[in-house]
């Protein structure tokens, strides 16, 4: 018995050879596209006209009969052409319909809310997840002007302020932005608030303004977990501060009673101070996430604050020369304690990442309606491939490098930038490996100062 039949009889189908599979796919007829149909139709039409006229002229000698045959020939040509065109159009419609059904099924099956917005700012399509997210009874309740949808479901920033139509992600991408996104809060039809992440991208249309596809993701559960984590970190940091304060107090007391142990006790005090600073970073980072408000704000002199911060740090950095450049008073309006922590963090980083000592220069000035403070050192600098991650939470730019042991928790710069931005400011830096770093931040000057 041939081997093929034995395999078939045993119930195991023989595996097709790779070459046969390739040949079968190659010989499978493929549908013609528009670029192939048009030339083929033109060639067939020209051939029909040329050879059918010759055929009629040869077959019929009587002019009257020949004219009737030409009429019949033209009628047949029209009917056949119309039939072929109808078949092609129907096939294209079926394909488009099938593709549209597949796309609708795909979008409807997505777990995230999807809204399609046209150039007028009107929601023209939504999926089932969009209906479920806001607790609407049907899709028709969602369709309509995006601004009306935002008012109905109270779309607002995480601090509770309403989000204007100029900040809608969909309208921003229709206006030309490649991608737009933000975090927000909305109220469902049942009155429950949910945290959402909104992102939009444009869909180009030839000869027409683009559509915007907005994806709204419910991040309430992740937000709750983050809040619980921040509350835990804040509570733990508070609990650690008390025993650390007691340890430092007893170390200071023992240093007065035991002069021979002053050096060892000084080491204990420095390490306690280091742990206290780390706890302060954890507390500040947690507070910034739990408290969405701007906090307290008062007017104070940034120059005086910088001098006080430098004076406090000098005893702990005897190998560094802390110099301040400031021309007169530089007023700002913000939370004094938080800005003081920002300045202290920048100074401590400059000292920490300048292990060989040297000059640390603090400059305070006004420029372009801003109060600006910069801290420059001549330390180890930041590798170029790591600079774009410097302000990311828990990121340590020197982790895995020989200088990695002088890194902290990766919270100070992230928290510092968050504080500065909370009061309408900005933070940036320049750095080069082996040459040092300069960190800057700017805060808006009070209105009366900007007018003078």
C-alpha cells in the first residue's frame, strides 16, 4: 500500500510540503485593483471596437443589415459593460461594508471609551465602552457637541476646575497638534466621580479637515491604589521622623558628655540628618500627589531665601565654596517652605555630585517677567543618554555607574519640579559629564513687579 494511503487510513493527514503551499498561494487568483482594471478594460474595449467592426463588415454585405448589426453590437457592448461595472461596484461595496463592520466590531469590542469627533467639535460616533463609562442609557445620549457632553458629565481637571473647550484633546489635534492628552475627572450619570486619562489623535481625510479619535480610559482603580500607597509612605515617613529625632538628640547629648566619642557621634548625627532629608523627600512627594491644590502662597524675597539655605548648608559642606550672586530683592508669590525645600534640594545635589569639592554658585535674578534661580556646580555631570529621565520619579541618573553610591531615592528633582510648576513656574537644566550641571527654575514675578 502506498505510504500516502497508509497515512490517510490511519487518520493522520500528511503535512503539505512547503513548496506546494507556496505554489498554491501563488496560483490562487487575486482580485484586480483599480490600477489593473482600468487598463484591462481599455484594452478589451479597443479590441472589441477594432475586431467587431471588421467582423460585421465581413459577415454582412448589405449596408442596411450591416447598420442594424452595428446597432446590435453597440447595444451588446453597453449591456456587457454595464453588467461588469455593476458587478465590480457591488463587489467593492460588499468589501467596504465588510471592512466597516469589522472596524465597528473592533472599536465596539475595545475596553476603553472611544469617541470620534468631527471638525465642528461634534461627537459623531462612540463605542459601547463610552456608553458604559458615563452610565448613559444609549449611544444617542452621547452623540452631539463635545462641549455639551463635557458639561453634562462635568469634565474637569483633577483639582476640580472645569476644562474649557480649548483644552479638549480632540479639538487640539483637529487644530494641528499630532497627539494631545491629559488626566481629568468626570461624573457619571449615577453621580459617581471617575478619574480618566484622555488621549486624542487626528485621522486625516483627503480634501477635508481631519477627524479626532479620543480614547478615554478609566484609571480610577489605579488612582486609588496610588493614593493608598502615598498615604502609606506619608504615614511611614512621619513615624520614622520621631525616633530619628530622638537618636539625634541623644547623640548630641552624648557628644557633650563623652568628648572622646565626638567624631563617632558626629557621624551618627550626619547619617540621621541624611535619613531625615530622605524622609522629607518622601513626605513632600506624597503630599504633592494627595493634595491637588496649590497650597499656601505668600510674597517673599527669593534672594534672602537662597542666602539662608546656603548658610544652613555650609557647615555640612566644608569642602565646597557656596557663592551667591543676587542684585537686590527678587519677590515671588508661592509657598515659602516648599520653595525653600526646592532650593535646599538643588544645593544638596550640587554638593553631593561634586565629591571633590569646589565652587557651587547660586544666582538669583529677574528676566522676562520671571524670578530665576540657578545652582551651578563643577561636579560629575549627567550622562547625555540619561538626561531626558532626570525629572522622572524614582529615577537615579547615576545608578549603575561608579558614582551611583551618592544617589538618593530619585524623588527630590521630581518633587521640586512639581512644586515649581504648581505655582506657574518651570524648571530646566544643562549638564555635561565631567564638567558639572546647572539647574534653573523660574517663577512668575508678582503683577506689580512685571509692570515696573
